[in-house]
């Protein structure tokens, strides 16, 4: 039989001694580290994309829009001033005033957006040129009366045109620079988005690879070795005890295989021992069967061959007592009386032993038994004794059980006759038989008001030939309660003395209940 454990070649060095827990702990730590790095890169990519988007949406685009509004406001101012200077009509100053208001609003929004040096320089140049044009042209003409305004506009027409053209060129440069910055930010945003998308694609790919590696690692390192070990264990369980258990995978799984293999070897040893014990048991069973056969032959001899000479001894001794009684001396009469009594007790003992040996062997006809009928027959057999002792026997309605009617009759007869025999000398015997069903078990109790049994003898009274009194005080052979115990146990029950009952004796025994008798009848004493 192959008993050595086969192990597949494993990595030499430290890794071969790693357990499943250590592999899992290392794998999980490595996976978490990789995911943490990738998560940090993904977070940085998201942050970068969000930053550039915020730069583009909150700064570059609004700056370009406000620069265009500033240009429109300056154009409205120039249009209003030129119209007022040519016609002298005051209604041309309305676009100018609106342009001044729009200029202030645009500058208020544009200044916080021009944070870098280039945008700030462009805005400063635009504000300088706009202020110069407004001081030299717009404000003097808008403040002058209609006639003087036309004259002043004519005088400063060339200067105003030159200043405003320079302002317009400065605003165009500003817008070009802002447009370039916005385009640069948009390109940076596209690059950041591309980087973010690639980053998340790589993260997803790494997660898939890690999941595949974890699955494959668990399959090769845990599930496959466990599957092989479980398959081998099931084969052993099906009876292939020569199937050695293979240990593969991490160190703890190999150790598990070692322990399981040791258990298999122990089972093989125990099986060998069990086979030997069963062989010995079969031999002992044959010996026991032969012994039982011899016991049956002995019972036959005892019931036939021994009874005949014993009857002759008893008959002739009694005949000798009747014929020569009183003719011899007192000693002779005493000796003859001893011989007659001994022969009678020997005959009683043989009959009781025969009855004891037949329990479970001769009478073994299990059928439905009505204990009420059995009790009625027993009370009828004991009627003379009951009448002589003025005994009262009451019992609950008794159920129907499965058993041997003859043996159950001997059980009731021994218990009731003992209750009457061991009565108290100062009161007539009173016996109560109760029957209670609980959890498919009938519990019977035979309670009397006799002399009782001391607690230290509660177990001893059920031993064969054990007597607590002399034959002169209470006749008997000491077999009655031993026979009761044998009958009850043969029927699958248990018997004992109730230690909590003090007045008299209470013998309690159990019998299995049948399906029809498990519903207990109403309790009520019946004489």
C-alpha cells in the first residue's frame, strides 16, 4: 500500500514555504499598491483636465469676450463723438454715454482676468490709448456746446483719427493674444483629455489583468490543489483506502494534505484492526451461539431430567414425614422438615431459573398487547393473595403496546406480588399503578405503602439472586426483579426505583408507545 505523500516540484527557497494567507496578503498588498499608483495618476489626469477646463471656461473665454465688448464700447464712443462733432446734434451723445458705461463694465470684468504679464500689458496699453483719446478728443467734444463742438471736432479730426486707429490696433493685438491663449488652452485641454482617457484605459486594462492574475493564481494555488485533494479524499471515502493524498500548492495546503494523509493512514490501521476485531467477534458470536445452544439443552435437561428426581425426593420425603412423623424423636422430625423444605425451594428455584432463561428466547412473539387485559388476568391470578392480605390495587387506564403478552404478564405479576409480599405489618397493602405517555414513551409506576427499600439497595435489588431479607422473613428466590429488568429491557425500556418516594416503594419503568396508544387515556383509578 502506498502511504508516502506525493508533492509536485515547488519553487526552491523562501517562496516554497509561503502559506495561502501570506500569498493572499502579498498579492492584495501589491494589487492595492498598483491600484493606488494608477488611481493617483488617474486623479492627477482628472485634476489636470479640470484645471485646464476651468482656465478655459472661467478665464480665457470670458477675457476674450470682455475684450470684444470693450472694443465695441470704444467703437460706440467714437461713433457718437464723430456724429456730434459733424452735426452738433445732442442725440449723437447717447451712443457715446452708453459706450462709456459699457467700457467701465468691460474693464471691471477684464482686469481680474488679465492676471499674467502679457495680458496685463495688453490691457494697460489699451487703457492708456483709450484714456489718451478720451482726454484729447472725446471728453472735450462731448462737453462743448453744439457750435463749438463742430469747430473743435474739425480742428482735432486728424489727431482723433490717429489716436483711435492706434487704440483699435492695440485692441486687435489684445484680442489676437487672447485668442492665441484660448487656442493654446483648448489644445492643452484636448491633450489632457487624451491623456486622461489613455490613463483610464490603462487603469481598466491593469484592473482586468490583475483580476485575471488573481483568478489564475487562486485557481492554480488554491482551488486546483483543493479540488485534487478533495477528489482524492472522496475516493478514500468511497473505499479506496490505498489512494494516497497529493499535497500541492502553498505550504498550508501541503500541510493539510499531510494531515489528511496521516488521517488516512490512521484509518487504514483502524480498518485493519476493525477487520481483525470483526473476525474475532464472528468467532465469539459462533462460540456464543454454540453456548446458547448448550444453554437451551441445559434448560431442557433442567426442565425434564432434573425435575423428575427432584419430584421423587420431595414426594418420598413428604411421605416419610407423613408416615413417621411423631414416631421418631424431635430431631428426626426437624431433619425431615428441612429436607422437605429444601426440596420444595429447589423446585421453585429451578422453575424461576427456567422462566428467567426463557425471557427473550422462548417467548419472543411481539404483537399488539392490551395491558388492560393482561392486568385483569394477573389480578385474577393473584386474587387469593389479595383477599388473604386485604390488599387494594388500583390502576390508571392502561394502554396498548407492542410486545410479548406472556413476558408482560410475568412483569406485572412480579411487581404486584412483590408490592403485596413486602407489605408493612401495621397496615394493609395499598398499590397504585399509574401510566403517563410523554414523547412517544409510556412511563408506568407501581407505588405501594410497604416497608420500602433503602437507597443504597436501589440498584442491587435488580441483580440476580440478590435478597435483602432472609427466607424466613420473606420467601423467594431473588429472581423476580431481575426478571422484571430483563423483560423491560427486552422490550426497549428501562426500570428503576424512584429515589424521591419515601413512603413505601415506587418502581418506575418505561415502554415504547405505539402510534395508536400515544394519545393517553384519561387518568382514573380502577380497582
